[in-house]
């Protein structure tokens, strides 16, 4: 009998399964902890001049491969199920747990521009289980076998040695040219500061003058702050800029531009870096930059209780305590939009909260998310200061990607100074960039820009005509920004739905019962 008011309540079969997992986990966790502890000490001894193979506290040296012992004993299992639900594909993941694994899973799916309409999450005894209900952008099931294999392998790639060449060739959205992960092939320019009209134009112009080709760029604005990442290469030789003196000079020139309109004491930063390949996801890095810039400080959600949530399109965050289970319960209700789950989970991960159970669903125009969390140190959110900070950070993470203004989709010949020319046209016509993405693929470059006039109003048609003429009407497509912020849900409902009452006992485990016992190969 499932206990509907208990996040950990399960029927007898599920209980036996989970108890068995827990017993195995405790034994393996203890052994692996000893292995990792002694390996770390041995490695330290080797760095200090030893052989690295000395006995440490009575334990022999272990090969570094033992660091991944848990993941090799319990390799991830991914099942893609097209039979259970009529209107969506189920992606089921069963894996050894580690901090950040949920974000990795969501990241794979959102990078493919898939719609996640529901998700059920649970972790216990070092084990992680997740069920995603996904469709493509048109609301259809996923039937392309290469795409299904790509998803299955990508969800395991960090733990099982990568993606096959056949699957790697799959033409994923923005895959060619768009650097989802920071790469060693390019130098990354990271900048934060006060948002102002013409800033991107000035930065890209300086880079062009210094012989730097911008291969990709992304910028977000929020609460009068801006965060931008540009990937640059040497325009004459191609590839990453390696001359340290040149890098220092470029950084100094960019700092001059960013400081030009700042007053004393205002926060700003400029940094050139070449991180390890695949180390940080680009959009996750943007969240990190804006959080470090404290853009969340001015965030305010709706203060009404659950009864107020009906009919309100604002962002609602409610944090309660579940003392009997040692969780903090976070409920979030907001308008649904693409990548909402990624942004929320990213905020929780960056703040070092661990998600033990969760239920996420979208209905009509709204999305409801419920998380049972603890801090990495095992503590819950016991103080009002902690709860207020998490509330503001979640609101900021949701608001950053919300698009404002007119959307301009650009496709043009890739050339030196293209971003500088495009942003200059916007600046000369009095337009402010509220969000931007630009990526190149061989001889072509594509981008999406959201712009408003200098006073924050919509762009009039005459200005649009001038911009089209200067950039080139054949390479510019004008879209209404409402399309970009539309609901992920593909239903025809336009009414305001009441907040569903989640109960993880019934909502989560009813999905996970089948999940734990029905792993198999991809079914179509």
C-alpha cells in the first residue's frame, strides 16, 4: 500500500528493492571511501617525491581507476520507452548518485531542444532514479532511432567512455558551431557589469581591432546587469590565442571599455580564460556569472499564499520544512517556458543543495515544481535568511532567460567583425540588446537577438525597416518575442490552472515502481 503523505512510502516490493540497494550501497560506499582516501594520500606522497606506492595507514596503493569503482559496479541504465504513454516518450535513468548528476541529465535533454512536460525524481542510499516525459518541439514522441541512441549514450557518456562515431554524427540542434561546453579550441571572454546600450558593440569592436574573431557569443541581461561569454580565436592563424602578453593586453583593453560608464564601487569583471574541454556548460556558466554578480538581490516574488497562486502569472516560491523526514520542501510555480527545469535545477546545484525527491509537471501555461532538498552538509533551510536567499536565487534563475523585446533571427556570411557590425547597427538605431546568441558554422553565421529601444519599449516598424536595410533584409527574419517565451506545453488550454497538490508518495512512486523493474533496450 503506497503511503500518499510520505515521500519515502512505497509498497512491499519497492521497499524490498530499495532496502537491498541500501545494504549494497553501504558496503560499497565504505570500501570505496577507503580506496579514495588512501589513493588521495598516496597521490599526494607521489607529488612530494615518493613513489606513490607506499603503504598508507596500513593500506596499499590503489590504481586511480578505483576512483570510479561505484560507477563501474553500478553503470547507468537508461531505458527509452515509447509504449507506456500515448503522447510522450519516457526516458528512465537508473544510476549511482553523485552531486550534480540530475543537472547533467536535464542538460542532455535540453541541449537537444526537447520538451520535458513531467519529471519524477528520487535518490536514496547512494542511488539515483529519474523519469522524464519528453516530446519534440511539435509535441510528438521521439521516434528517430539515431536520436534515441544519442540520448541513451549521451546520458552515460561521462561514465562509460563516450558516444559512438555513428551517433556523434547526429545533427543535433545548434550542435555545429554552438559551444555548449567551454572548449580548449577557443579563448573565452567572460564579462559582467552594468547593462547599457551599445556595450556589446563596443566590446566586439575592440576585439575586432585587436585581431580577434568572435566564433560564438551569448549574453543575458537581468535587473540592469549583464553577463556575456564570447569565444574568440586568432583571426590571422585561427585557433586559441596562446601568447600570454597578448592575452593580458586584450583583457586590459576590454576592462577599459567595461569601466567607461561605471561609477566607483559598482561591480564589474572581465576575464579571459581557456578552461578544460567540457568542464563547464556555457549556459550554466552564465548562471554562475550572474549569481556571482548578485543579480538576484533585487528579485521579489509574489507574496500571496497557495490560494493566491490561482490566476497569478508571477513567480511563486514557497519553502517549508518537513522535519519528520529531515527535508526542506521547495515549491515553485511559474509560467512554463523552454529550459525552465534546467534553470531551476542549475540554481539548486550551484547553491550546493541536493535533490532527494522531486515532482515536476506542466499544465496549460503553467509549470509546478516540488523539490525535497537538503544542503550538501545534510542541513535543511532552518533560518529565514537562508530561505529568502534561495527564494531570490530561484526567481533570478527563472527570470534570466525570459525574453523581452523584438526577436531578430539573423543568418549571414561568416566574416571577421560580423558581431561588431550587427551590434553597431543596433546601437546606431537606438536599440538595446536584452539577450543575444551568435554562433558560426564554417562559412555561415547565425544568431538570435532580442532588442528594445533605449527607453525599454517595443521597437517600431520604421526602425525595424532601417535595421533590415543595413544588415540585409535577406538575412534577417523578424519574429515576435512572445513566440520565444511561449509555454512548453503544446496543449490548447489558455485558462489559468489551479496549482496541483503534489504528494510524492502517490505521484512519484507510482511512476518509479515500473521504472525500477522495467529497464531494457530502447523500444519504439
